[in-house]
């Protein structure tokens, strides 16, 4: 992928994520924020709201949304005015005006005015009345443009094949090790170093919990993976439900703190399990817990650096580790 397309995509996704976080963080602040889980949001003409967030339902905007329109796994239609529109896993139809629009895993139809527009993994259709005043990025999908559609910024349109071939080509040329001063290499190395320090400290401070998490991983990997998936799927909806009420805000913070602690505990147990098997294979009979953890995290970190498959392996391992830690903590509480 060219540098320009990377910058455009990164900036647009960053803006979209900021819009999501801004909407979620401000949910209880005023009555101008609307949240629906499994329902529908309608903003009629002449009405103004601050932001809207919908999970598993449609959004229909005829009025004005000052900040963000966020829709996850549902369609969104904007006939009025919206500052930003983020749609994940659904379709977007912009017949009015929106400053920034990001659609991931769904189609988009534009007949109104849009600032920057990003579509990832879906098709984009520009009607003859469409006006794109900023940059247009389409990654892994198709672009259909009627005569009369105006695009004033840069256009990046890359198929999934082009993206994959570009990334793989970059890897086979030596990425991420082709230059010792390459920024991403040192960034990854620094992250791995800091993570190794954190996990080693966890193994030293909580050896019993680390061992129980490691044993749970070894004994029930599939069950741990399923629990990890369930926890990950329920985390965001639960957080949004807690944000609806002011009293739920501290509970949401405690929830994510507990998830973070459980994640690092599971990651420590996973690293200890992997490191123990490696050191045992090399003849070490009873390696120290901190040493097995250090060996494991370095090994896992290097594996996740592999192109594409490394990311998938990392997600699977971390999800399984999260589930194993949660199950081990629950079991220890029952036995106490």
C-alpha cells in the first residue's frame, strides 16, 4: 500500500475511533445523547441531538446530530446533518451532510455532501449529486461513481488483492527488519520489552494465580477459548448499558479494570506455559516461573510479528488466555 493511502486510512480510522469514544464517554452527560441496544433511533426533522449510538438496530437521521452517529451491526441513513458517521457491519446512506464518514464491513451510498470518506471491506456508490469535499479511500471493496459526482480530494481505491500483495511484498523484502533504524521495528521491540517486564512482575507478585491460569490453559484450551470469546463479546454492550446511568459510570471503569487485570494474568499464564514447554524441551527440569514467563512472552511476541498469520495467532492465544484466567479466578473463589 502506498504511503499516501496508509496515511489517509490511518487518519480517517483515528477520527472514527475518536468519534466512537467521544460518543460513549458522553452518554450520561445530557438528554441530548441517545443510546439503543437492539432498537431503533430516529431523529426527526427540526430536532437536534448531541450524539447517537445504536447496536444491532437501524439509525434514521432527518434532523441534526452535533457530534457522532455510531451504528454497529445495523444500517444508518442520514438525510439531515451529522458531524461524523461511523458504521461497522452495516450499510450507510448519506443523503444529507456529514463531515466524516467511515464504513467498515458494509456498503455505502452517497448522494449528499461528505468531508472525508473511508470504506473498508465494502462497496461504495456515488450518485450524480454526491460531493466529496475531502479525501476518498476505498480498501478491499468496489467503487461505483455516477457521472456528475464530485471528489475534491485525493482518491485511493485498492482491492483486497492489491492490499495483500503489497503487504506480503513488503514483508518478503525484509519487513520489519530490512533497516535496523526502521521505526516500526523499534516500536514493536519497545512494546515487547515493556510487556515482558509487566508479565514478569505479575508472575513474581502472583505466582499462584499465574500457575492456576497456566494449568487451566493446558487442561481446557477449547473451554478457555469459548469463555474468552464470550467475555470479549459481552464487554462492549455491558459497558454501554452501564454508561446509560450516571451510577453505572464507576462500575464501567471497574469492569474494564477487572478485564485488564484478568487479561494480563491470562497472558502471564500463557507465557509461562509456552516458556515452560520450551525450556523443558531444552533440558531444564524445574525452571523458575519468571524465567518461563520471560521465555514465553518473547516467543509469543516474535510469532505475532509474522505477516497476517501472526496477528490471527496472537488474537486466538490472547482470547484463550483471557478465558483461562477468568475461569481460574472463578474456580479459586469457589474453593476459598
